[in-house]
C-alpha cells in the first residue's frame, strides 16, 4: 500500500546493499536501482553515497530512512486497527525453519494453525539454523524457528521447548561408551547446522578437540544421517524427536548420553513495534502449542 519507491529505498537502506535488497524484494537489481533513482529525483538529492562496492546513507538519506520507519509502523498500526474492527484475520506469512524442525515439529503446528485460520496462507522455507537467522535479519521471512543459539541481540528470541540428543548406532553395533564411539566413523551434519554446533560444544566440554572425532561423512538432513547409520556406515548423534519410527522398527538403537545434551527450539523474529495481525495470531498460537508439547520426547 505504501509508495513502492519508499519501500524499495527502505530495504536498500536497511541492508545497505542493492543486491541483497533485490533478493529480499524478489526484484532484479536494475529495477531496485531504478526505484531508488526515482525517489532521489523526487527529492532532488542523493540518498546514498556510492564508493567502490559499498554504499552508505547521505544525511538526507538518513532522514528519509527515519521517516520511512515511522510511516511503515503507522501503516501496520492502521491495518491492525481496521482488521480488529472487521474481525478479519488474513494475509500471507513466510516462516523459515531449520531442517529438523521443518520435518518433525512444524507439520503438526502449521496443520492445526491452518484449521483455525484458513484465510492465512503460510509459506515455509527450509535451511540450516545459520541460514534461517540470516533470513530473519534480512526480513526475508516473518518468523524463524531454529535449534541453535541466536547471537544477534537485535532480534527477538523466544524458547519453545527443549530437544534432547542421543547417540544412534546400528542394531548390531557393539555398544560402547561415547568417547569410544566418537573415535569410530562419525557421520556429521553440515557446517551451519544447529545440531552440529551443539554437538561440537558438547565434545569440547568432554575435553576433546574436534580433531579427536573421526568424521567420515557430512550430510545435510536428519533423514540422510539416519539412513547412513542404518546402512552400517558409521555412528552419529541425533535429535531424539527424529528417531521415534526407527526405534519402533528396530532399525536403530539409541544410546543415552552422560551428561545429556539438551538444546531449545526457539522462535526468532524482528523487533517490530507493530506487526500484521496474522503474525500476532501465529505467535500466540505457536506459544500455546509449545506449552502443550513442552514435555514431548
């Protein structure tokens, strides 16, 4: 609803990158540049200083950015106020989730949410935890759900529930202690995975270095990890929530870790003062879901 030129400028100013803004807005870079130039022509002044491969806001650009922030907050406040009067709850939300959460937690949550709010369309993007946090930072998604600590203090982080990790081995494996297991062929998640980060911290806490772990393979999803262990290609550490079916079928054996590994599943989103009503409803629904599933194993 707001002036498209102002929306494009605001995104470029926030990211300080025409390339990243184009990706975030799903536009071509020349189209982004054209919109910004039109706004500069309207104000008859430069809004960005362009030096080498970097851009920065001019003094005029900083003022426009401050007003744009306030304008978009007012638009959001206005939309929420009108929707409160009409009782309408609709819109499009984009959620990002790390692989484990997208495969094992969100289907149930989003299925129940869709039944309650059929006019809200939810799109899901899947990446590892690092990728999801980056999408939230760039405003590419409205809400992220991750399984690793979020270091950006400018984002809102709410813990949902705890997840426990266990060692998994082939049923015919001679069961041994964890330190002995980690000297065997170990199947690891990829760099940037929240599961991998938690396991690396755990290994360090045992007085071991990453070099002490014999990583034979790096795979990009829990399903791939489980398949490799089932095939006898090595051992791994996996979220307990991902192996219920395999334990029932007897294709994997879980070993308790001592001390145990627990990590939170967390929601992460921008600290906007005003959000669209659909986003508020999703957050409230998700918080209630987490409370009711907090003790799920």
